[in-house]
C-alpha cells in the first residue's frame, strides 16, 4: 500500500482496489478505460457479495471452513 493508506482509513475508507490487473502504459490504460472500469466495478461488487454472504453465514452459525 502507498504512504497515506493510514490517513485514508482514518476518514472511513476501509478497502482499496485497482482498476488495472497489471502494469500498463498510460496510452494502453486510456484506450481501455471503459473495459477496465466495468471490470473493476464487477470485481468490487463480487467482493461486497462475498462479504455479505460471510456475514449472513456467521449470523446463522453456518460458516464453512
């Protein structure tokens, strides 16, 4: 994580995610902006869904693992 992570978390931001799955040139990233943002948003929503499922299982006492 970058320097500033602690300060950011102090403002209520608890998670970070990148829109790029690997290093890219600026030109390549700008050319793929829509694809990268849609993919990152879908991945973030999957993480939220997993978190909700874990919470529900814990509340029911049916955790797997």
